[in-house]
């Protein structure tokens, strides 16, 4: 399974909000510049994150975005699923609306795909934005940390 730029950039942007959680609202322009992400693309990402209830926005000159809850309450899995949908490696083992397969009752490899799906979900659910903030702050330069794209 490969995570798209939408998922990777979404995690970077959410981490940016988490790192600045006590600073109030941050403009989308500021996040886009800091993370070298297209502002238009970031707006699309934030629309999905807002719809999922992970971020809040305030309009106006002093507006911007903030996390909808504490960083420790938002898992990487929630972010990825809001942006990518199911993290299942194949459509027949998706959590919601799995694809129909006439061979599913006899498919030996289905067990493999279910285990891969479950393992991925377990890992991304076990890591929160709070965990990433702590990792970032362990780095020498705690004002910003390198976020892999």
C-alpha cells in the first residue's frame, strides 16, 4: 500500500497545527509556506480534515485553522482515513463496503490481506499527533522538525 501526497501532506499539516497548538489559529498560507505545499492543494486537504471533525477554522483576517481536539486525541490513522479512505491493501478486505469477489469464500490469500490491513490499522492507530510532537521536540532544533514528504 502506498500513501498518496494527500495523506503525507495532511499529516505534515496536522503536525504543524499540533506543534503550534497553543499559538491559536494558523493561516493556511503560513502552513503552506512552512511545509512547501501548494496552498490550493492544502485547502482541499483541510476541507476533508474539517469534514472529518479533525480541524476547526475561523474566517477573517485573524482567522485560520486549529486542531479540533488535543494532539494526543488524534491518531495518524484518523488523519489517513479522512484523506485516503480505507487503508486496506485490496478492495475485497476494506472495512466498509468491501468489493464483491466470487472467490472470497475460497480465497487463501484473503487472510494475508486481512492481516496486512489489520497490522497497518494497528500501527497508525497507535501513533497520535501528540506522539509526533514529542518526537519532534526531542530533535536538536525543536522550533521545526523535518517532515518527510
